[in-house]
C-alpha cells in the first residue's frame, strides 16, 4: 500500500496517477511514500528523499515522466483519468488542430501509450458521421430502477422489484413524461431516439410493462424515431408475453449475459445465461437489433473462460457487443474484498483482436475509476448497426432529456454542457416530484440560443 500526502484538488488527480503505477493508495497526513506540497514533489522511498519542482498546469505530466523511469503505468492511459478520453480529440478538432498535432499532444502531454492513441482515433473515425449529425435532435432516456435482485458488481441506484413501490414510481413517471412531452411541443423540439434503461425494465410485471410502453408510444411513437432501445439485460426477467411487448415497441434490445460461465455467474449474483440463445433468436426473428455485454475481469474467471464466453456470444451474432472491464465500484457488494484480476487487460486486448476478425469495429469508448486493470469499456458493432444512443450519451455533443430517478438531462448552450441530475434514490425521487418540473424549466430556458447555434 502506497502512502500519499497531498491536499486540494491536486490530491485526487495525483492519487489516480499513483494508483495507475503502484496499485492501492492510502492518503496520509503524516509519513508518506510520496508527497506534493507547494508545487514540490517528494519521493520518500529514496535515501535521501528525492525532490523536484512541478508547475500547477503540468504537474501530472512531470510526475508521470518520473514514475515512467521506474515502470509503465498499468493501463496505458497516461494522465487521462476522465470518463470520456475522446473529448481530448474533439476539443482540439474544434480549435482547428491537425490530426498530427493532436497525436503529438496526446503522446507528450497526455502521456498516452501508442496503442491507446491508435484506438482513440479508430473509434473517432468509426463514430464520426453519427457524432456530427442531428445536433438539433433530442435523445430521451427513461429510467426504470428495478431489478429482480442486485448483482454484486452493481453500484447503480437500483432496488429489488416490489409491486407497491413500482406502482408509485410508474404513476410519477407517467406525470413526468406528460410534462416532458408538453415542454418539447412548446419548444418545437424533436425526440428521435428513445432509450429505456435501468435497472432492468423487463423486471416489471407484464401489465406494468405494457402500460409503460403504451404511454411512451403515445408521446414518442416508434414510427417517428430513428432508434428505440429497451434494456432487458437480465434473462431471468423474460417471459413470452414481455418479449412480445418489447418486440412490438422497440427496434433494439439489450440482453447481457456478462459471462457464460455458470460458476462465475453464481459468484457475482447473476442469473444463468443458458437461455441466451433462445432469446437472441427470438428477437432476431422479430427484426430487432441485439446489444449484448460481457465483463472482463470478473472474480474467479480465467482468460480461457472469458474467451470461451466471447466465442459463444459471437456465434449468436448480435449486432453490438460491448466489452466492459470490471470496475471496483463504491457501493457494490464486490467493492470491499475484490482483488484485481491480472488477466483483465489481456481479456480486453484479445477481445479487440477477435471482434475485429469477426467484422465488428469499435465505435464508442469510455473509462471508469477503479477498473481492475485500469483499462476501458469498448462498444463494437457490425457496420451500419451502431447504437446511436451510446455515441450521443458518451460524447456529450447532443442534448439529452431524461425522466425517472438517477437520470440526467444534458443541456448544451453556447458550447457549454450543463447536467441536471434527478434524485438518485427512488424514494427521495418520489418525495420530491417538483424537482423534475424545475429541471425541465431550466433545460428549455433560452432554448432559442441552441437553435441559433450560439
């Protein structure tokens, strides 16, 4: 365990950097292995302690260079600890930088490893058309925070399904959707993408799911949309009746085995994936596109088990496959005793190679804190089947309206992004219904500025 002494905002960013090189870090007010104080970095492991000055705007670059003389950082992402590393490229494109200049900047000032550099530019090229188009359209996210049970790796503000709480929630959600639709009409805006997520929306009872989808259809008809996705990740939540409803209303469905190892699934509190083939075939026959996820680095899963799961998933021919690297998320059941999986990095590397061979290409990417091998999450698609919502949500160049707990409206004015976050906790959300109206008022204020391209 490395001890770090630092204060202020720099302490957080420096901690992330030290973790990338040395693993777990403990902040200390006393004795330390490293310290950053008044722009002076000290390595107390040396005898005598080694010190050098750093500047406020480039201290991470200087310290990364120093650590790199001893070892490589674990993930290869240099000082880029944000969720959306592609923003580094997008911002410089808007400022008129050449591709070569951006590449040099990423290598020298981002301290990016060359394979990660190549990956970012590949993803940028594959999403370019969708990233640049339809900036005047809105995407709608609808949150259903209920699950049959809570998986051990999950930190979302989801709750186990109960009929009473779900009925209260849906009643409020219907009011919010009606108000949202009214505001959209008043402001002459258009929703062209709907994403129903959670949680597990398919954990609702059949009659509840039917009523919800009818309500969405009333305000945002399927025929008017470019894309309509419903998350139904938990296979144990499916019935023939629910599947028929999803097939009737959606154009795309998410079914997420996470792994095909039954032993690992039991370890992480996830249901069996044995019926995955049945449901993928069902939705394909109905004409829906399929999104499916695997997680690299699950506890107890070997590299060979992961690669076996990947082959099984490729054989099912979903249009989209996202490879997540497990993140030790605060609030998850696995957080306290989860150890890094040393195979996680190789899992994601091998998945990239195999999926490219199977004619999938990477089209969106994001990172999270505490990933077990400091890696990344990558979404792959067959050409022409990219999930537009994923690109818009990740790249923050399209406005997003949202309804339900733990959802975020994203407002863009004058190039500035403002997030309006609905209450995360379901019960707090229900106790404060006026909050949503305030968010809609704020979102649509100065709407003309966006239309005029301020």
